[in-house]
């Protein structure tokens, strides 16, 4: 079993839909959580960064962490075709640790 | 904003060649990383460096070496390129004792 699991998709939604992307993990020591967006043939771009449990909102994006369930989510409101990309979750136990990545979920938002 | 620049977006080399991939960051970050990304395998750490002239092996160092002579520059070297090293190579950096990592745009390397 992988340390971080992420459904590879593809997830196809109509424009304007609310999108929910998720990762589950097995290491209860993880407390730093990141979401990266990766467009085709480009590097991962940091989207959201959270520490410990709770929610963080930035525009149309909300990151949610539930440490008791070992589950993190990224919500995208009013999804746009420009949101079509692969979304990677990443996490670590300590600030100076290596990151453990999920395999990525490919999202397609159709006009 | 952090800027991580990889010198080439696309590179085509021949089997047996020595290949150099260059990465430069402009944020005075102590830590730098080289990953490769392959379909179905995700990101895999090749090497990282936590200071000038310091390096540590990652999960898949075989066939690779690295060089960090200056703080802002981290080079990945394929000693004798092979076809199974055809991949997307990503460089990242971060400040010491801190998250997150910031990535460059990647180099898509093809070995023929």
C-alpha cells in the first residue's frame, strides 16, 4: 500500500461545477500538507499549503485537512476550463522533511 | 515569488552520452532537489542537496550524479545516458527547515 493514495482519474466535470479532489494517507505523523497544480508539459505549481488540521481558503480554492481520518481535500468552486490540469497532493511530518507525493488526479473541466 | 529555472525545456540525447541538466533558483534556498516524473510512477526523488557541495541520495540515484558548487545552482548529471532515463526531470528548491518546495518547469529528456 502506498503511503499517500490519490485517485488518478480522469475526473471530468462541466464548467461551473464544484470539484472535490482527495488524498488519503497512512502516516499519522504528517502535519504539513500541500496541493500542487500541474499543467501538461509544465512543472508543479504550488496551489495551497496548510499546516495541521482545518480549512484554508484562497479565492475559488479551499483546502481541508482531517487528520483524524487521514484525509485531505481540495475543493474548487465555479470550476473553469483553465482548471484542467493534474492535481498533486504532497505532505510531510516535519518542516524540514522530504515530501511524500500522491500520484496525482487528472481533472478535465468541459465548457 | 520564488523562481526555479531549468535551462532546457526539451532535450534529445543519444545512448552513452554524458548529459547535464541545470537548475538555478533565485531565493537563496539552502535545499535543492532533483526528481523524475513518469506516468504511473509519480514523482521520484533522485538526489537532493542541503548546502553547497553537500548531497544526499534519494530513492533512485543509480545512473545519476549531482553537483552543487554554488548555492543557487544544482546540476544533475547522467554519466552514460540510457533509454530508460527518458523522462520528465523536475528541479525544486526550498528554504532550510521549511516547506513547501517550489518547482521549475521541468526538462523533458529523450534518450535515443
